[in-house]
C-alpha cells in the first residue's frame, strides 16, 4: 500500500485516471464535430465537479471527523451518554401516548370510510357526535340435535337476552339510579325485537330467510345460521343464533359504562355456561374481550421476541470471539467490554430517536411494535462492520504515517492510527443508512400513522450511525487501540496469522472460480431471472391486504370461537351492508324514482348478492301495505302516514327519517336500505365488496348514498396498506440510489446496487405472498423495516469492488473481488446471522402475526444472501471501463 491508496479510500482517484479536458477547440465552430466536442468538454467538466464534491465529502470530512473523535475519545463517549440520559429524562417527563386502536390515522383523510362512518353515526344519533360500539351474543344448543329457533332453547335464549339487557351496570350517584343497557343504547335498543315479535306471531312456524305473518313479512335470516329448511322454505332447524347490540357513546364515561357492561355480561355468560342444566351455550363477542385477548397474545409473543433479542446478543458475542481468533487481537476482557459497548449502540439510538419522536407528539401505535428490532439489527450491521474494518486494517503494514489517516505527529498516532476505518467503511455505511433520509421525508406521507412510523424508522437509522461514530468508535479505540506504527520490512514477505492464511487461500480459490467459471455466472443470471419471474411477477401481483383477528390471539384463547362464529359462519352465510341514502328521491316522481331503482338494480347485480326479497328497506313493506310493487313507476306517498303509524310497520321509524308538510305530504329526508350477500369469508372479501358497492353508488351522486358496515373503516385500511409498502420503500431505494451514485462515484455500480436492492425487497414481499402471507397494519411496518435494511446486503460489496480500483488502478477483477471480500464478507454474513437470530424464536410463538413476521425475516435474509452472491458475480461480469474510477466510463490503459 502507498499514499495514493489511502487517498483512494478517501475518495480521490489515482493520478493515472485523471482526465483533464483539452482547452483546444476546432476552428469550425458551427460544424457538427465542434458541437460534439463542446458537449464532451461540458460533460467532463460536470464529471470533474462531481468528483470534487465527492472528494470534499469523503476526504477531508472523514479525516477531520476521525481526528476530532480520536483526539478526545472520552469526551465523545461522555457526550453520547449525556444525550442518552437527556432522552430518557425527556421520555419520563413527557410520557408517550398509547394509541393501540385503529379508529383514525390509518387511511388517507379522503378515505370513503370516514364519510360512511359519519353517515351511520348521523343517521342513528340525529347528527350528534358519537362513536359506535358493537357486540354480539351467539347461542347454540347444548344438545346438538336440538334447534335454536323453537322449543326450550329458543325460550332460554329469549329469557337470557331480556335478562342481560336489564342487569345493573353500576349505580349513578348523580342520577341516583341503577344504570342498565337501556340507559346507553338510545335508538338502537330494539334491534332484535323484530325477531321475537315474528316468532310470537308465527303460529304455524317460521320460514327462512323471510317469514310471512298474515300480510306482513319479516326477515329473520340475519339471526339464524347452519339452518335446514323444507323445500317450501319452512325452517326445520337452526344450530346457531345471533343477537346484536349497538350503541353510540359521546363521552368517556359512557364508553366506560359500555365496557363495564361487557364485563358483567361476560361473567353472566360464563356462569350460565358452567351450569350443565341449561340447554343453551352462549358466546359473547365484544370489543373489551377482544382487546384483552389481543393484549394477552401480544404479551405471549413478546416473550419469544425477548428470547430472540437474547439469542442475537449471544450470537454477537460469538462473532466477536470469532473475530478475536481470526485477527488475534482481543483478550477475553476486551471482548466482553466491546460486546457491552456494541449492545449499547442500538439502545442509545432507539432511546434518542424515540425521545424526538415523542417530542413531536407522536404516539405509540401497533406500527411501532417492531421498530426496536430495527435499531437492534441496524446497530448490529454497523458495529460489526466497524469492528471488522478496525481489526482487518490493523493487520496491514504501512510504509508511512500518512496512511494512518491524517496522523499529524507521533504523539497522536496511537489513537488516530485506527481511524482509517472511517475512510474505509464509512462511505458504504452512509449509503446503507441513506434510506433514513427518505423515511424522514416520508413523514409527510398522506396516511398519518404510517408517516409517523416512517419518521421513527428514519430517526433510528440516523442515530444508529451517529452513535456508532461518536460512541462506538472512540470506545473501540480505547478498548482495542491501534498497533503502533512500524515501517515495512525490507523483504516483501508478509507475516500472516495461520487462520487468516487459510481464509485467504479459500478466498483466492473462490474469486478465481467466479472469474473463470462460466457456469457460476450462468447460475447467478438464472437466480435473478427466477426471482424476477416467481416471487416478483407471480407473488407481487397477488399481494393483498387482509387480517383475520385470530392471527392476533393465542390458540387456546376463548375469543377464537367468537371470531370463528363471525368469520366462518355469519359472514359467509349472511353479510349485511347498510346503505344510507342521505338524499332520497321524490318517490312520486317517476324520473327520480326510476334513477333510484336503477341504482338498486345495479346493487342487485353484484356477485353473491342475495335475492332482493331479503333486503331490509321500508319500500318493500310499504308496497305490501299499499298492495303495490317496488317496481312500479311511482309510490303513492299519500299512504305513507298510515304505513308508518301501523302497529307492525312503525318499527321502520328507526330506518327512515321523514317530516310532513301540512300533516299529509311526507318528505323522506334520509333512509336505510340493508342489502345482504353470501360467500364473504375474509376482511379482504369485505373490502372488495365495499369497493363494488361504492362503484355503484358513486354513479348516482344525487342520492348521496353511502354503504356501511362495522368493519368498513378497517376495510379501507386493508385496501390502502399495499400502497404503503410500495410507495415508501420506492422513495427509500430511490434516495439510496442517489446517495450511492454520489458516494460510490460510478453510475454502473450504483445502478446495479439499486436494481439488486429493489429485487431483494420485491422478491421478499412476493415470496412470502406465495406462502399465503397477506399485508396488514402489523406486518406492514415490518416490510418498511425490510426496505430500510435491504441496502445492507449488497452495498458494501458494490462499494468495495469499485473502491479497489481507486487503491490500485491496474487491479485485475480477481484482485478487486479479493479485496472486496476481505473487507466485507465476514461482517455481512455475521450481521445476517444476528438478524436471523432476532426473530428466530418468534417462529414458534403460536401467534400468527409474529410467526409470519419471523418467517418473512428468514426469507428476506436468505434472499439477501443469494443476491449478495449474485451481485459479486455481476460485478465481475461488468467491463472494467464501467466499474472504474470515473462516474460513467473510465478510459482503459
């Protein structure tokens, strides 16, 4: 090595590769040749300017930084601890908010569900503010041969339902009365009463799904499941029954009362089911119970994640032991000290990043669950690379003090000598951390919660580099100081450790095979083509958002059964969508009513729509009352008053809002039309169905129609989450490409790195999709973390391969590969082992969400190793003129 080698590592090209444009110009200024030459001169000037900028960034900056830190290592260690202490104090003094719900912030501000949920609230609360609350009571006979639609099973269900609606929730001191469900439910108290009225008037039994009572018809399909009927539709048996509860709360007190009501009902249900003399088994499915079960599942999974953190720390210790044997540098005490220091880096970066995140008012959400593991993994990548570079470069003998990176005198060489590590590996570490800038930029993303987690990810990556430089680097200088300078011996024979000698021998053999063997190149090309075809084309085209709530629960959680009842029985059999018509037509006007019927006809044409006879809308009952048909050109609205005041039909007062002009002419101001579908099995099915309904209702804007379901908010979250895992990673990789093009200083190498990083992220996403993994708000944040970590697998190889040409302008490809692998093979493979270890125990935690994250991490790491091999081969395949020291094309000697 020589002086120009060190300058090369600082970003300066070898003198032989300097290209100075000629000042001579042709005399024929207007000729085509003169224009071409002028453009060439201009292009070369731009290239030289780019080199100057890069030299300014990587040369003096890194040298001065190393000198500054190396001259006062204890000062920077103390400053780092003070920053960490200040961050902890900030968090303690300003405790973070906890927002584990999905009520808001997970969709764009113009998401249709926001308006649709507001329409439902306004309809049932007459425009007052409020939030919906839902729960369901499932019933099934203890004797499986019995049915829930008749006999003592039905009577017990009815009696139990009446009882729990009247139980005392608490005594209100202000009102001096015992509160019950009737004090909380408002206009929704009688949602199930139509079923009981229908049964009491069905002297000859009930039909399914619509029962006729004299001249009236009642829809009971939403209450009974797993039914058997006669050929004429008479209901023979129903193995499951469902009763629903709904309320709106405006205050925290009412919400607390509803939560307390859930708890009391659950206690009553448990006590009832424990009594074997009862003929019905009840299952109560509510928000409080699910929240508790999800929390229990999270705690269970965190035990495995904690074990993963412990395992990764042990693996890190083993890596440091391996490095100590490889380079014969450490004593055991030094290994322990360095190990503890390395662990502190991700801790400090996470605490500092979260303190800033918390300072700006962001809350802890489900999306932030995996961000501590980003700090851990990215911290491992950085400190392992720094440690390996420190030790491997300390093995080199140098022919002058200048090669110690700006050593100014003999008194400083002991602490500055090792800081050539900054010139060697810091540029590539900056490139791997460059997505931090993109994630911080994405804090303005249109979906608030994803913007917030992007901001946190960016801060974590940035502070990992900061603490690696200002904390870990001075610490390693103190723990393992650089060897004193000694001139090269007169003989050129190097003294090499036995372990290093064996490693070099294997590395030389590998590099020669990659350079000479065509089948290795063919394998690399085939691997990349397969990744493009199978995971990316076949997998990414199947990416969809979905969530089964059982993915969040422990296998033995009793709440699984309630989710099973909803997802596997209720939704596939009878999934109802409330269609709120906020500006109904004039039903006496044939043109307006005709347009309205066209809209309903298009809804009826949607796939898996149940017959319109099952629709629940006042129009059907009104036509029965007036002996007309819904398909008539107009409706005789003069009979509306007698209809709405009928003993049976007056229950429609909750489904249609109206006023009278002169006490005779009705004006329908808003109405509810409930349509039902079958075959809806997943939340993704719901989301697709909502989109179809919206497509229809948007064609008729004059009616201001909004479809609604209790899951419509989460359906929009599911619909928008695939875009999140595409847009933000695209921004991250684009910024990484720009930074790498500047720092690496070669377009071809930077472009190759960019393409491979994109393939790595896309193939990871597509591969897990082929195994049935879907995107949801929980693992979406982890896919963002994968995007942040993707450059770490290939960037170091690309940078060091190109850097080898700067160190030796006449280096052959085998020599360049050898130098590349010497500097980054062991740190890269060691970092991957730590990364796998972090999530490995979670693969067995039995909580599906965390199992899929662990599986995704393993797939990502395996594909990263494969593509890291492929990028080595592709670098070897590229012509030297495109991987030289110039930005685009280097002249050949």
